[in-house]
C-alpha cells in the first residue's frame, strides 16, 4: 500500500490531521492499535479553546459541537477565603471557551472519516516506523495476523504518550523534559445535573477538586488523590463525601449525587520531547507533550500542533515549499512551552503539595490573594485559559 502521509494513532490528533489533509486532497492512512469502541470509551478533556473550535468547524466536524456544546464566559475559583469568578469574556475582550467532551469530538471525527471513505485501520498491531531519515520512509503493522507495509512520503506520530513514534527518534537526538506531580486526579462521570452552570476549581487544604460537566445531565467531577490510591478503594459514597468537603458550602449543599458511570485515576505529569521532528517523522499531540489537566490544555495543544503540521504539509504538496515543515518543531514548541508553563502554574496554585508545609502553604495562599486583588494577574490567567494565539 502507498499513501502520502501515514498517521500513527486514531485519537483526536491523528483523526483531525487526516480529516484536514483529506479535505485538501492529500492522501492519508490512519493506523490505530485499538478498536474504535475502545478509543471512544476513554473519558478525557472537556474544555475547548476558540482555536480548536475554529479548526473543527473548518474541518466540517463542528456541527454537533455547535448544536450541543456550551459556550462558557467564565469559571469560579474557590479557596479558604471564599469564591471568586474569573470573567474570561471581560478580561480577554470577548473570548470564551466551549465545553464539549473529547469523546464527542473523537466520535464526530470517526463519523466524518467514515463518511469521506477515509482510510482508518483499527486494531493495527506492532506498528513500526522505518527509514525515517530517507525520502522514502515506510510503516509496517500487523492486522489479522498478517504483516502489511505502507510506503509513504511522511509519517505523523499522533500515537500519544505511550506510542511508538517518539521512541523511533534516536536517543542521542531526543531530549525529554519531565516533571511528575506527587498526586493524581480521581475523576467520575455521573448522569446528574452539574452543580453549577460554570466550572468550579477548588483549592482546599484537603486537596484540589474540580466541578465540570459534559451537558445539562452529565457531570464530570475530580478530586486530587494520592498516587497510591486505587480506584476500587473509592466507592461512590466516599467520592461524593470527599468532594463535598472540598466544595464551597453552597455548592456542597446543592450538589446532586448519583452512581458513577465512569471512574478512573490519572497521574499528572508535565512532559515535553524535543525535537518534535526527525527526518520524515513529525510528532503531534500527546506523542510530543503531556500537561497536567488543570489548565485544560492537553487536547488544545494537540489542536495547535495539528494546525501547524497540516499547514506545513499542505504548503509542501501545494507548492513544494518545505520551510514550514523544517520550522514545525520550533514553531510548535514555542506555543507548547507557554501552555506547559501555564498548566504547571495553575497546578501549583490549586493543589495541595505535601512538601509545601509552612512557607510553601503561605506562598500558595498569597498567590491566590494576589490573583484576586490584581486585574493584571486575572488578565494573565484568562488569556492563557482561553488559549494564546497560534
Ligand atoms: P491520544 O492518547 O488521545 O491518542 C493516541 C492514540 O494512539 C490512541 O488512540 C492510542 O490507542 C493510539 N496508539 C498508541 N500507541 C499506538 C501504536 N503503537 N500504534 C497505533 N496506535 C497507537 N486534556 C484536557 O485538556 N483535559 C483533561 O481533563 C484531560 N484529561 C485526561 C485524562 C487522561 C487519563 C489522559 C491520558 C489524558 C487527559 N487529557 C486531558 C489529555 C488528553 O485529552 C490528550 O491531550 C488528548 O487525548 C491528546 O490526543 P492525542 O494526541 O490524539 O493522543
Ligand atoms: C473536564 O471537564 O474534564 C475538565 C475541565 C477542565 C479542566 C480539566 C478537565 O481543567
């Protein structure tokens, strides 16, 4: 088989790249190691920057988002001295975010790929990349026990943190920057009305909590938990009791609880791989970077990577121009590191750090006090949260 761009990974990054390139007449094949059902079973991000909203609409996959997605003009931060709203719309001169689950985006992308006869091969095992430093790279994979080969011009590594693509860059060339946080997020999904119309980020002495949602009858909640915790140790009752202890009193009094329909623990890390390209391989999304979900940047960073990479590939196939491809890694990393910084800052501001006793706790409280006494500080938070320009 031959294609122009072989895309490894059928998550949002890989599918979005495939959709955008297909619309420009560029041939792609997506290789996904799991089934579509498995991919759609993962509950991930919920908040979309305007940049991602625009890209989805331009790629003809924004219709359902525009029907059921919710535009949010602000969110609340609660802490020991009370609760304060961050008015995104006012602080950024009109910018907002969209609440629409990553699962829905991925479903919309799979449906769009199917409708356009896009080539998405699921259950593709043992994917391996070959001859990346030549002008004729290839990808091999096993499907139904038979090994297949795809000759291609370029390989897009969209296979997430645990994928094969980043590991295909020689170790003497790849540099990795990582910070692992001493806690995780225990998240649940419940078919209950959200406790508030807007998200509530809670900084509390017992640990961080977040109230989010997917729609008017599907709530998404998180509590900071120990890395040693196991999901089976957290009954629904224990989760709801702990969440209520971290919420502002008014929210704790009115929250509607119910059975969890999904419950999982995610570790938190900050991670960046450099460079994001090697020969004819280009990394995008979680394959190249991971942020703690506090700033809602993970999926949104994947979107800006795909914007830069698709623009570069379109320029190459349209006019033979290779400069954007050569600059892809540097261009993408500039925005990635800014989102990395913001996600680290928001995580540091809102979570309980065991080693923070005394001085660290006082600095954290002062950071919160400063945030709520300075419009300049709130403008900085708001412009990062709605998404810095591409
Ligand atoms: P993904 O990991 O989504 O997709 C990669 C795909 O590649 C997967 O389908 C995988 O099966 C496939 N793959 C892997 N190895 C392969 C191989 N060898 N061959 C073929 N296919 C292979 N972001 C937020 O903004 N907010 C959140 O609340 C949030 N919560 C998260 C919770 C968890 C548990 C995780 C892991 C991430 C979370 N994220 C969140 C970040 C998340 O949304 C990612 O940024 C987003 O999934 C990035 O999409 P992709 O780059 O497509 O990577
Ligand atoms: C979510 O709804 O899953 C969500 C929202 C905002 C975040 C993280 C996760 O910062």
